[in-house]
C-alpha cells in the first residue's frame, strides 16, 4: 500500500497537468517500511515527449541527496499518461529500474486526473492500493 498525504497528491497531479502536452515525471521519497510518502520531487522530462518520460539524472541525484539528508529514501517514480489510462505501458515495464519502487501513474486522458500505483517485478505488474490522507 502507498500512503500519500493530500498535499503531495495535489503536488503530483499539479506537476503532471503542468507538463502537458508532454508527459511529466518526478520522484517520491519516504519510509520504505511503511510506504508513507513524505516528499515529492517534480523533475524535468528529458524526453520531452507525450509518449515517454526520462527523469533528469541530475535532478534524481539532488532528490536522492535531499531525501537522505532528511532520513528518507526514494520510494519510486511518478509520471503522467497524457492520452491513455493509468496503467503501465510496455515501455514503462521495460524501464522499471527497481523492483522495490512504487510506480505512480497519473492519467490525464479524461476530464479528471486518475492516480494509480503499481509494483513492477520481473515484468509482472501488480496494482497497489493508494491511501490519500488529509494531512
């Protein structure tokens, strides 16, 4: 399960909407034992594409260092799908770098953004529950 505080949920969705017409992306950090997200790091999409994303490695390094300084770990990555549902594409599955990460996808296909999260291990996609809290 992924625990996502409301303000960070809004930050993720806002960054994804702001990335249109391209996909947007970023990283989340927190406690891997609980799945509690404590920080969000919006990043540039170096691919500058509506069909794929590439997190800027320099921004990834900055996020990793900041998270470490705060006693957090990078828990996963988020990105938007501009024209498809919030489900990992074959490209997303092939590019999933870490089986312990949470892969958050925000679909912008419909009138309201839809956020879902997955675990991807050995090419197998498993959806997980996302609990958005008020704090």
